[in-house]
């Protein structure tokens, strides 16, 4: 029984991996004869060894073969993701996006995975955040450079003691 399950999983795996390709269809078609042969062999063995008619094995074998074909075709008919257009993670259509990062699951496509991360394109949120950081940094820098001469030229801002009395 385990063998039958493993066999079916093998056929279905091929049908899925080569879905919408002739190899996938060939895997399903090629998966049928071994099932029928093994059923015939089992019936023959039962007749020889136990002298019994095991015609019910044909029904079991037929049901098994039918399941194999139906599920195999269902997997085979699943759409293939167009390379470079669909997310590897969730299949989301990435066409029209200027970056390869999926907005659904955050995963990068093959381009993003094989090459170092590209600088954020202008106009994106990360780019805006980077600009803001740069702007803050340059503001701090200019404040430090302009503070020294300004404080030297200005009188001390904190005046101790009472304000000078106005003339009577
Ligand atoms: Zn995704």
C-alpha cells in the first residue's frame, strides 16, 4: 500500500513540476500502464497461489488509476508562473513594478536575489526616508559650523542680574 502511495506521489510530483509541459502529460500517461500491469500480476498471483478469483482487484486498480489521472491532470493544468513576472513566494503578478520586491509578501524576485540590492528608486518611500535622513544630517552639520561665529559675535544670551534701569 505504501508503494502505491509513493508511486502516486511520484507521478503527481512530475505532473506538477512539468505542468503545462509535455513532460508532465507524459508522466501521467506513462504512469498508467505500470498500474494496470501490477493489477493483472496481482490477480494472476492470487489465482496461482490461492486459487481464488480476485476480480475485485481490477476495481481497486481502476479506482487507483482514475485517481492518479484525475489528480495528475488537475496538477498538470495549474498555471505556470511567467518567469520574471510572478513572485516566487506567492505568485503575485509583479509586472508594472519598477522594483522586484513583492508588495504581497515582501519577497524579492530572481533579479533581486542574484544581484546586490539596487539603490531605492527615486520617489519610493525608502528613498524619501533616506533623503530626510540626509537632510537632517546636513542641517545638524550646518548648525554646528554656523553656531561658533554667531555666538562669538553676539553678546551672551543669558544676562545675569536685573535689567539695566531705564533713564529717569
Ligand atoms: Zn509574493
